C-alpha cells in the first residue's frame, strides 16, 4: 500500500519561504512522476509542479514558476518543494501524489501566507 506523508507547512508572511517534504513509501519510487498539488478553501485541487523519475526534469504551473522549485532524493524516497516569495494566494493545503494522481491522497500540509 502506498503511503504519502507531507510535512513542512506553516504560517509565513508574504515574501517568505517554506520547504515542503513528501515521503512516499510502498512502491517503486523510480517508476512514476511525482507531483505537488494544492487545494485552497472552496476551490478544486490543482497541480503545482511535478518531477520526472527518469531525468529529473520538472514542470511548474504558471502561477508558481520562478518562485517554487521541486526536487527529489531517491535514496530517501522523498520529494521537496522549495517555495520562495510566497503570496497570500499560495495559501492552501499541499499534497503530493503520482502525476497524474492515482494514489489515495495523504493528509497534506497546510501553508498559510499572511498579507
């Protein structure tokens, strides 16, 4: 059974930074692209970024491009999301999953950006 554990969220002021972590267990880590997703209150979940398991290439939504950086540590079976220059509109619960998402969602980690 695949387990996803997200961590690293918190309260930060506009312009601040956070690093999110997602540990994935229960599957062959190298077989899938992994994505970060977020869901703000009252909105649908949206894709934020993803990373290839083959060449490490990354993709970012336009809304976070240039501010967020996704990386992975295969040995630790963990992916990261470095978030800089945070804006109030980045406030959401952040999740990781396969890309496209196909596993059960974890609990996510809440990021709150105050203005």
